[in-house]
C-alpha cells in the first residue's frame, strides 16, 4: 500500500543509535505513537517494518518556567510538542539478492503499518485456524488496542497448534481470564472440530456456554465486527455434575443439557482413589490403589458384584491393618498401615460413599468427552473431592483412548481456579497426570489450560511445562519470567481483557486483548 503523503501522522527518521532507529514526529502529528506499535518505511524497492519500544514527548522550544509569572500570552511555538520514538527492525523486505543489510536513511518517512504488514512482521501463518486476539498496548497507564494505517483494529491469529504446547493464565477476579478461556474453548471447538473438557470449580462460570453472550456494549460490538463475527452459542454442550448434588434454583434454571454422573469401582482407575486420601505421606497414600486392585481382582475371580460399600466394609473391618496388595505389574504383596494412615484412609472412603453406585446416574467415559465439536463441563463447585476423583479417573481414560488410537479427536482440558482445586494429595496427584500430558500433548493433540489468580498459586512444576503464559491484572512480580518491562503502575492500571503475554511461536506479541467470548458471557 502506498503512503498517503497528506497523512499528518507520520514520523521522520532521525538517526540510528545503539541498534535502534530514532524517529521524530512531523509537525501536526496528533499525538504519540504507543509502545508496541508498528511503523513501516518504504525506500525505493525496500520496505522496513519497525516495532516501537520507546515513545516520549519532547518540547522543542522548552519555554521557561518563569513564563507562568510573566502573564505573557503563549505563542504557537511555545505549545509545540514532538514525539521522539525509538524502534527496532522487525522485518526487512529486500528484493535484491546481495548479502548487504540495507540502510534506513535519515529523513525517510515512516507511517503506521497495515494489518498485512504486521502479520508479515509477526510471522503469522495466514492459513492458521488459531484464535484471533487484538494487538494492544499499555502506555501512559492507558490500555488501547492498536490501529493500523487504515485506522482499523489490529488483530493477529495465534498459531493453530499453540494449544498443544500448554497454556498458563493468571489474573485477579474480574480481570478477564475466565472470559478468555471461554473464547479459547469456543475457538477450539469451532475451528479445530475438537472437544473441550472444562472443570468448573467456581459458581456458574462455565455452565452457560449454550447461550449467546449478551453482556455487551458498543466497544465489544466493534471488536466483534472487526473479527467478522457475532454472539452465538455452542450447540454441543453438556454439564455433568455429582449425582448427590442438590439442584439449587439457579441450577434448575440452566438451559444446558445436564447429566448426573457417578463412579463405580468396576470401571474406576485404582489410582483415582488417591483423591480420597489426605494428610498422609505419598508412600502411605500409594498403598490404597494396590489394596483396592487386589480386592477387585479377588471379587472378579469369584464372579461377585463390585460395590463401593463392600470395599469400604473390607477396609473398615480389617483389625490388623495388614492388607494384601496387587501392584500395577500384577505382583502380589502385603502392607501394614500405620494407625494414623489407616484412619485417614477409612475416613476418606467414608466421605466418598456418596460419589459411587447411584443407579440413576451414568459413569462418565472417554467416549463421552472425545466427541467432535462438543464441550463437556464437569461441575465440581460443590465438592472439590469429587473433582479430584473424576478428573484423575478421566485423565487415565482419555490418555489411554488417545494412545491406543481409539480416538483422533483433538482435546483441550481447562481447569479454572487451580488455586482452589489444588489442595492436598488428591489434587496434586491429578495435576501430576496433567503435567505428564503437558510433555506429550502435541503428539496426542491434547492441550491443557491452567488458570489461577496469581502465578505463585500454580502447583509446583506446572510453569516449567507450559509454553504460553498469559497474565491479566495480577501481581507484577509474578511476570518477571517472561521478560516483561511492565511497571507496577501499569499492571495496576490494566483493564479487563488486556494481558501481558509470552505466546508460543509468536514472540512479537507482548500485549494483547481478548475479545469477549461469543458464548457464555450472560447477564444474570
């Protein structure tokens, strides 16, 4: 696109200094270009795309402070401001075939880049099906979406496989992290034809994705229009909840498909029972799956029914605390539990009885989750212990289904408010499985999104296995690991929906804004 020489919002190259290009605004430029914005210089056949990393105001004539006491009328020159800009080269388009790095000549004219030029600078694949987000800035404690040379909102598509390199999202309540996850979930379903499993642990955050978003304003509508999209619901959407959960008035008003779920010991993964054990050592806790495995194998050999009550009675009446065990390698042994460990196991089993063997509920399977264009929400807001059990059980089944090639449906797992879910051995063990998935997710097309209020709330080990980190308004010290130069004041001024980010395979994107999700953001 040719430069419009009548456009007053232009900058003139001053000099190169310390590897940065220094520019100054032309007279009449209406304001300062924000940090993170892109500028384009065209010089003969070459095109240079720059990214602004410093922008400041300068007063060329610097009127004396004494002028305030002299009652003199200001002349035009006294009120003149210039925008001094420092930018670095992001992309050079040079049709010549030599190996010389072309000069950016003094007095060259720079303008705002176009959307196409910004895509080129960022290395965006135009065929990507990844979610679109807006390129934004935090400057002078203001949050703004950048605009291109045509005054259109600048957006960028994330890599379509960024999901499988795992994501960590942090932000205080109301900062926009849950809405962002709804947006990502909807994109994953609609663009990859994949399946989403979301663990809901707070109120009704994820329970209304079957309803088109209506909590909108003019700014939201403009953003949607720039994306050529609008509010629309997810059609393949089911809410699963514990069979003993009481239906409140608000729950009964949900219009989504709802299904009660239960667990049974014939099908449950033995390691899932670790979710029942608290306040014991890992070594002691690991005894429970082996005790259960032996008991279940004994019942199967005798062709007897397998019910949770029978297993509880078996453990609760073992006066010696000595149990036969069967490990994952099918090796038999015995274990004697310490009194404290034994009591904790019995208490854990007693409290879990309500989760099992409800004839009016269904056992959730991998096939229920791994369906094209379906979002499944397991609502455990009323009982985190049940969430620990069901997640651990489901993860084993989902991994097995993917490894055995029983399903080729891409899968995205979302755990909102990890700091609530992560509480003791039960959640720790479930999240250990997720960490394993993180390391092998790309080969199996499984992505995981972890969300919490602060980075310090994340379970140990999770930050080291995620490749995308997105920080909405949160504690500034928590984002040092992504090399952000954001100040405490700028973080405190962060508006809803804006975030600092380190995106897998998209290093140029530093500040972004998520659009409002097209579904699930509903007025009460």
